[in-house]
């Protein structure tokens, strides 16, 4: 992610959470790209939804059945039906966008990160602060670069 206040990270699934495995921050290192090893909820983050969207339907239904979503902000989707609909939309579009669902002011865009055989193993995510962009636009503007990077990494991932 380039530009002031933009951060990029890669995260892997970890139960009902995601775990950050790599990060890069330009501008303010104030939580846009969480510290390596940090866990965050999968259900209300772009990275989590990018990963969840690639799960088989039966596995996703089981995951949602055991989820106990709690609202982190006024924008957090906690209704499981609405959440599944959002995840299915991510599956159709090939990317996830969230706006202030994890933290106030935090907007993010993410794409699935696949290994050489097509299996999704992680997500690449760019996060921006709402004061740095109009709603969703700056995070969304990073999607072409995220998609390109994910495709370039694919043959390298075992």
C-alpha cells in the first residue's frame, strides 16, 4: 500500500479469527497494519471475509453456526443471515470491502491469497483511515494492485 496512512498485511485463518503473518505500513504506524501475530475477528474484517468466501458452503455454514458475533462498532454486521449474504457477495466479486466494522475509521479491501494449486491459504489486505478517503474509495482503489500481487505470489506459495 502506498500513500500516507495506508497499511498492507497478509493474514491466515485461525478458527473464528485471522492471524497477521506479514505487514507493511506507510505513513502512520498506528494500527492500520496490525502487528505480526495479532489475532482479529474474521467475520468483520475484509481479510477474514476474503478467506471465508472461499470456504465450501457446508464448511462455511458450520463456521457460522458456531460463531458468536459481537459488535465492535455501530457498523459491525452481527446478524448471521446478513453476514452470510455479505460473504456470498465477496465470493461472487472476488474481493471484500469493509467500512468501520472492526474499528471506527478503519476501511479495508482484501483479496484471497491462493497457493499454486488454487487453494486459498490467506488474504492480502490494504487498510486506510476514513479521514484519508471518502467511504470505501481509497481502500477500494488498491484492489487492482492487491489482485496483481496475489496472482504474482500464487506460483511461489507451496
